[in-house]
């Protein structure tokens, strides 16, 4: 139980289900396979996967082996689903992958060779690099693998990842699509997946058999700006500890990082970057209190200063730092970051509750 007045993270699984429905509607018949890596983007992979399974999800993606084991345990035998591990077949992981019924997504030629060397039939996903230059086998390696149809590896899914999908006008999207289309032709028996959250909205040609939404499930806009079709899943609230007067010209915070341009009231909120609010958001970001937006003046480890001028705020009031009134994409923009980072930083918040469990 969190102490009275402590920072609280509310995770609205009904909003998660709404977003899943929105993305499923946009997917045009492609399977919607949620990405629940990084502990469900910091919101709890277990409850997230369980609710999405209720909504019809039957394939889930994680990054790490231990994440896959945790999702499998949360789903249990009564919720059968495919769980794919994007790190692939890392050294020493084969036994644990098999024991948990997890599918590795092979992401390098070394992993392809290691999987083949196991000497037993193995169902795998194959990640092919189509231009992002982060992970995946080369196009030549994919061609070589497709020419070995009698080998022990059964490629059930071929995938790639778009590097610029948040910008629909970026020509790299079309180049990656062209490359991936040629890859898909090499593995006609396999399902194909290219689009994540943003890629879903690039058009039907990008959706193939399966899409893999991540951040937009949790309320982040597919084009890295607030999207009215989606609902906030995470709401971070903290108590207002004090309201103090600051005269025009006085400095505020460490090193005088902020300065009062006029006589102002400064609200001191009992939360900070230890609770996931990025320090760089000070000066540009906002909170919600007393029915209005309040500029973030400073962000320190356990305290945030907001502009409380205009009255209406007193110690003990609740301040929303993220949620329906404070879009995660706005917070990310203020901090020079992305919604993905803002959400995953919330994993450290101890006081949390779930709605729609």
C-alpha cells in the first residue's frame, strides 16, 4: 500500500483495450500482435497481456528471454498464445526457450547458424534488415537461407522494422517496403510482418499478415504527437506539497536554472525524475492541476515546481503529471525524447493501481 499522498500510477486497462480496438480497426484484417517488451512499456506486462488476450490477441512480442518467460507465466495454460522473443537465440538460451514455449526471432547470421547447429527441427521467426541497420540478417543471407528448404529451421514468420514510419513522407519507408516485399517472396510459406504502430497508418501495402503495435497501445500517437483516436493508459499523479511566493527576478532550483519573470506562485509537487518525469521537460512541459495546465518550472529528483499563479491551488491538491490531460507525446516533446522512454520510466513507480483488471 502506498503511503497517503504518495505518487500514484493508475493504469487503465479499459483504455488499453480501446486502443487495441482502434489499431485492430486500422489494421485492415492483419493480425494485431501486441508488443509487451520492457514490462509492457513500464505498465506491467502481466496485466497488460492478460487484458489484451481477453480482447483477442494471440501473439505477443517481447525483447528478452526473461520477459518471454514472465509473459508465458502470466498467461498460463488457460490462455494459449505465441510469444516471440526479439533478441532471438542468444547463447545458452535454447533450453529455456523450449521449456517456456517461446519462439526466437533470429536477428543475425550467427544466430541462424547456431539454430541450425542444434540439429533438431526448430520453428523460428527471421528478422531481415531492410535498411534500418540495427538488427536482422542481410538480404543475401536471407536468400541463402531460403535456398536451404530441407534444413532444420522452419521459418514461420519473416519480419523487418521501419526506421522512419512516424514520418509518412520519408522516402526510406518506400525503400524498406520494396526490400521487404522481395524478402517475403523468398519465404512464401511464412507469415510476414513489417509495420509497428506508425507503420499501420502508412497504408495497406505495409500491413502484410501481421502488425506489431507497441507505443500506440499505451496511448502514444503513431506520428509522435497526440492522437485523439487513442486514450491515455497511464496516469501519474502526485500531491501538491506547498505553494510559495517567488518575486520577479528571483532564481529557482539548482544553479538558478529557472528565473521568475514576474511575481509568481510556485507549487511544489511531491514527485520528480525519480518517478519518471524527465528533468529536461522543465520549462517546456506542463502538468494539470486545478482544472488548468501548469507549466513545469523545475524538475528535481523528488520535487517538481509548477507555475501555480492565478490561485486555486492549495497544499494537498492532486497534480496530474501524465494522463488524460497531460499527453505523453507532449511530455516527450518537452523533454526532447519519445513517448516510449516516458512510459518505460514509469516502471519505478511503486504506488500503482489497475482499472479494468
